[in-house]
C-alpha cells in the first residue's frame, strides 16, 4: 500500500518515489505527496519527473478501492516499462494550497452553522456545504462576518487520531449525515480547529485559520425541504 506522506505533513510539495505498478487506472508509487480524491476534496495534480529529465503530467489522483493504493492518473498513455523507475513526485502546490485553505474554511462553516451536513464539495478557490435546515434562517452577511472573525483570530489547526471506541462514545463529533467516517481499522483521524471545531476528516489543511485569508458567502440556495446550500469563496 502507498505510503501517504501528505497525512503526516500537508506542506510537503515533492518526494522521491518508485513506480510499483502501471495499469489501466494509472501509475502506482510506493510513496507519494499526492492527495487522492475523497471526503469532498479533489485529487491533486502535478508532475512526475523521470531520471532522464522527462516529465509525466498527472491530471488527477484517485484511490484504488481494491488495493488501497493511490493511483496517479497521467495525461496520455504510459508504458509498463516505467515500473521500477525512481521518480520525483511534485504536486501543483499553488492549487493544493488553495484547496487546503478552502477545506479548513469548510470546518469553520460547520462551526458557524450548528446543523447536520448532508453534502458538500471543495473546489479550487470555492466550496459549499449543504445543511439539514427546514427553514431559511441563514444570513449571508452574518455568516461571512463570523467566518472572517474566525479567520482573523488565527486558530491553530492540527490533526490527530482517536480510537474507534472514542468515536463511538462521542457521536456528536460526526457532522456528516450521509457519509460516515471509515471505522474498523482501530483508529479515526480527526481535524481540530482549536477552540472552534473537532470532527473526523482525512483531508489536507492549513496550519492556522489566518492562512485562509478573507472569505465571503457567495450565495445560499434552497435544495429541498430540509436542505440549505451555502456557497463560499475567497474574497480576494
């Protein structure tokens, strides 16, 4: 299974790795800084630099459900002769960092709106969460102000692991109503925004909320009888 360097340090931009498999899905490495699509966060893009100086463009990153390997999806066809080669795996850092900022912002949004989350997605520069709210009581300007207050307070952000038993004993930690965090391995990764939010999350995040920058609520939509969609984006 691929060593997931981004779990320990989301700020690692590149790493040396060895190609283990090339198949129809893409390129498998023994270790990687590329985050695979999951938890509403898109997969990383970037390049693999070969020893002869050539480069392979990576347009997406996914996780293979059967093997658990992270698969780097290349631009164009790649030959099996790549197996065994050493490469330098380099993510598109500017894009990743914007996604990290938005993902941490989603956790602030959860703190500002105390309701169950029915869905969501993260994009490069924007994101949205759907909340289980029967009435439209949300105010764009108020939510924007609260989000920017939490950003400016520069709360520390960190990840840690808790046991499956701890999660079961604290069900209020799970905010998502449609997708439950994976259990069964003995531990679950949680993301803590100090004094603001704590919930299971496997994504990549900034180290403190001040790194997010100013934001705004772009629009609030009604998506069903019990569903309010809040769309947020960078203000600058």
